[in-house]
C-alpha cells in the first residue's frame, strides 16, 4: 500500500490520477516514436530480437509487482516503450515508404478510438473492474501474437485484426472506468502501461487493415 497521502479527494483525486496516467501514456508514446526513428534502419533480425525483449518485459511487469510502481516502474515502462519502438522501426519505415496513407489512417483511427473509448469509460458510473483481469490477459496474448506476426512479415488476417481492435477498445473502456471508480496512486503506472499497450495494439491492427486496401 502506498504511504503517499494525496492532498486531493473525490473528483479532484480522480482528475489528478487521470492526469498522471495520461501524462505517462503520452511520454511512453514519445519514447515509442523516438525508438521507431532510431530503429528504422536496424537489421530485421535485430528488430525481431528486440520484439522478444519487449514481450518479455511486458510479461515480467504483468507478474512482478515492483515493476508496476515507483521509480523502477517508470523506468521499466519507458524502457519497454523505447525497445518496442526500435523493434517496430523497420516495419514502420517500410509502411511509411510504400504506403504512407496507411500509417496516417491507422494513427487517426487509433486516436479516435482511444478518445471515444476513454470518454465512454470515464462517463460510465457502473464499476467494470471485474472485466479488467480477463480482458488484460486476452489483450496480452493478442499483443504477443500480433507483434510477432508483424515482425516476421506474416500480418494477421482482417478478422484477427478486428478481434484485436474490439478487445483493445473494450479494455480501454474498462481502464478508464477504473480510473474513475477505483484508481489509487499505486495504480498509475500499470494503468498507463495497459492503456499504452492497448493503443499500440490498435495502431498495429489498423495498420494491418488499412495496409491491405
């Protein structure tokens, strides 16, 4: 349990936690973008190896509590985002060169979906926390499969991408609903990680869909 005593209560506390969560999500996305730029020219084998590292880091954070809070948790999240970005660099560079419209469309669809699902979750007063664990494990499995398919040049079929989009969108609703109803200071980093991974899941899946058109 956190020993930090929040100066906020009620709606102010929720707003403060929401602000911290989304700040971390934004920073993680920035690290991902930097990693993608740095990794755009790395060898495909190196990118694939780093993809496995990112998967291992995400799995470790899911099961090791100290990696979800405090300074270690922050460092782990940003390192995960950076390594994931480097692993995706060659693939994103290929899309940007051969089909830039797909990248723009995927980014736009990801942003709109995140905004819509986030608003839905924050506006829903019913407690959806019972769905958090099962959806998290399903999303984690889909993330691993989707990332491996992308890195090894065997992007999933449209049905798989749609399933990933639906699960990721549902988890965003639940995560934002958790922020509204239950989140405490110790929850900030793992909530930010979950939202960040859902956003990456959405982007990869939309990229797969738009890249086929």
